[in-house]
């Protein structure tokens, strides 16, 4: 049996081991909990991440939503209300801790020790996976990855084709591309007894730590790019695909369940 287990961090105030640095914890919380930032992140979460999670063709998965214990109202209530209808999303509240340590802790607590293998994946709160991500990951594991995992003790499944949704001063731009080892397209697969977890592996270098099966054929991930990204969304790391915008907009709807007019309206309202 393969368990699909995901992690999404929503403005979690980690003590250390995170890319954006601040003078101290108070400064970090001030930045993460700024009202205009929380409004923007919640808007992306509702319109980009949530639709495809709600629409997964295989409902047998869990997405852990890591939150700080003091995430302020009204955003705390709005977020919990938004995920309340999706049973696969499990909010997990933690005090400030080391970033990798807290991610490892919540993932390990959620692993099913009766499973043969666990496939861990990660999303930022402005990312998305395709509506059949869980179904395809389970199928590709059985057909292509299981033998590698059994031989080496772990394996990597890398979905390489996706979209960047970029919000800038001139509005939204949609960029189709193929990119290796982008975080939103990865599944790290190992036994549930494995002492490490996916945040222990830098996503852009994990391909040399375990054997990898790459699938570049189908649109499988979406990355949001805007002013509050913790890490740069660098499209030059990938290969831009030549595709007309009408086709890209259709993919956004069919593969990720994103209502583009509603998203544009919500973005303009901020």
C-alpha cells in the first residue's frame, strides 16, 4: 500500500532554517502576519491551491496544513473555514520551531506505519497540483517506481511539466514550462519508518540522493509568482513551452480547476 502525504506551510513562523531571514522572532511574525500579506496569501490559497485539492480524482490522501499557534484572526478563522469542507486537509498548529524539525515532526506523526511506502509531496500556499496528481502518482509508483524503491530503499517521482502563474504590475501572465525537480512536482518515496522527511532534502538537489523517474509529458504542477514569494520563481531554470494563451487558459481550468476570471477579480480587489 502507498500512502500519499502532503505538506503545506501557511505563514508558519519558523525559528531558523528558512530562506527569508529576520532580526528575531518578533520581526518574523510581524512580516508573516502583516494584514496585507495574509490577505494576499489567503487569496492565492483559496483560488489556486484549494480547487485542485478539492477536485482530486483519487481522494485517498492527506495534506497537512502547518500553521503557527498564534496565527491571528480573522485570517485564522477564514482559513479554517476554507479548508473545513475538504476532509483531506488537516490543520496542524505548532509553536515556533526549527523549520526542518517541525516539518519532519508533523509528517512523521501522520505517516501510516501499516503502509508499505509513503509518497511525500509539498506545496507552498500559492502552488497547486493537477486534479489527477494523486491518481497518477499512485499509478506511476506501481508501474515505474516501486522496483527502484525496493532496490534502493527510496525513490523520487518528478513531474516536470507545469505552469507559472505570475502576478505583476501589468496583471497576470501564464507561462508553461518543463523544469526538473521543482518542489510542487515532486514525490519522495520511502518506507514509513524512514527517519528523514521531504524537507530534509533540498528539492533542487534531491535527484542525486535517490533514483528518479521523470515524467515530463502532462501538466502536473502550478507555481504562483508574486511579491511575497519566499524563494524566487526562476523560469530560466526550465524550458519554456510554445503554447497559445487560449490553450494555457484551458489547461488552467481543466488540469487545475482554477476559475481564472474569479482569480483575476480577487487579485484586483487587493
